[in-house]
């Protein structure tokens, strides 16, 4: 194992950015060398807890000065492509989030913030499913009351993980409501999708107003249920409410809740492992995340075309624009093409 210390620049000192910065700072394999935000007071307050790194309001200038190994950003979606470009231009080895064409072309390792995989309740459900205790998996499912561009790629990522990370052959979808198109994460108010995986397992995903509530959980951000049903039982996790399972051996349940203090350290540690060894691919790598994003965009395309959509996606309409046009309202910023080339937030939603 290498003992090299990797330099990190973190852009965005909101809640998510501070979580990432704190986790990097707590791991001796990393040095938080710089932090950036448009709010100088917020920067100065954060710096005191992060070893007093360099601070700045210009991400490009800070990255050019430091030349970090890792460029991590937690920003609003409309500037994320610019953040990726800054990282690539400054020779980073790993960008902690997004986008396909740019990072593939540059050979940059990229991690997407699906770190709840590391939660004890997610890990337990994965273990139960993989053990065969619920028999042969027939369906996987995920739903959240949060809206699509916040939540759906997360739901699909965890569903697909529970199903052994198989590719999908086709998807279908339905959506309604235009209120959330005014949000920076422009989305229909409600959307549901069917996913047919290549191993024969069927997936069902729903997000937004109209998705099933999770009354066991008190806060909307944690009102997510993800699980699998098999021939001998089921196992599921509630993001804010532990796990439960019925298996051939009995009825079981256990604790667990979304907790950045617990989930972030191993997520960050696996970045060092991947930087040390090309073969130690991060579980939240962008290639895996992109498959979930493509499923989501296929579901949007299905709403527009009113039919089954084969995967991988070929050329077609700008999904979110077309979806909003079908449902009504003003044109949206985001599209399949836009997310890949200009507005990358769809690849890793909720950064």
C-alpha cells in the first residue's frame, strides 16, 4: 500500500462540500490544499476546520496554483461542466464527480457521490441478497419523495447494485406535473419507470410527489426505500430507517441511517486506493453511474415517445426539454446531450 499523500481542492463550501472536505481532511492519505467558494466569509469559517488551506473565490486560479491530485466540487448544476474542465485542464488524477465524454477523453478517474452504498444498512441488504437468502432475485425497486434530478440516479444506482450491476436491455416510463421544472434540478413533479435488466430481473423506480411515502422516516431527503424481492423473501433498506428482511431463515431487521460521518470515510479511502492502483476501481466510478443516468434518460425518452426504449441509448430528442414540452411549461435547460456536453448534473445528481 502506498503512503503517498494526495492533494485535494474542494470547490463549494455548502453542506455537501464541507462533508467532502472534512472527510478528506480526516484521512491522512489526503491534504486539503485549497478550498473555493463565492462567499469569502464561508470560506474563512471552513478553513479553520480544515488545516487552514489556501482559499479563493476563483476555482480556475486556485486549481492552477495548487495543481491538485483530486478536484472535488459540490456546486450548483449549471456550472458543473466548467468545474470538470478546470480539473482536466489542471492535470488532476481524479475528479470527485461527473461527466463522460470529457473525462473519458482525458483518462481522468471520476467518482460520483453515491456514497450511501457504504451505509451499514445498505451493506447489510446487499449482503443478504448476494448470499441467496431471499432466493433468486425477481424484482428490484427504489422510490423517493424527492424529485427526479435529485434522487432518481441514486435510486437506480442502488437498485442495480442490489441486482449485481447488470446492464439494462430496455426501459419504459410515465410522468406528470411541471412545478419542479422551475427548480435548478429541473424535473417533472412525478416520474415512474420500469427497467428490464439483462439477467431477467425487473426494476421499478419512482420519484417525486406521488411516489410512495416512507412513513417510518421523518425527513424527505431520507424518505427512500430500495430493495429486492426474490423467490424466498425480500430485503430492503430505508435511507433514514434501517433495514429489514424476510428470508428463508426468518424475519430480521436492523439499524442504519444516512450518516455522512460514517459513510464518507470509506468512500474517501477508496479514492486513495484507486489512485494507488488502477485495478482497485472505486465502487462509485462514473462508468457505473453513467449506466444509471442512461436508464433515467431512457425513462424520460419513453414518456415522450410513449413506448419501450432500448438501451444503450442512441441519438434522439433532448429528453428533458422534450419531456417538459409534453407535460407543459417553459423550456428546460437540461437534456441528454446537454448533460453530457454542457450541463453535466444529470450524471451525478445531487452533488
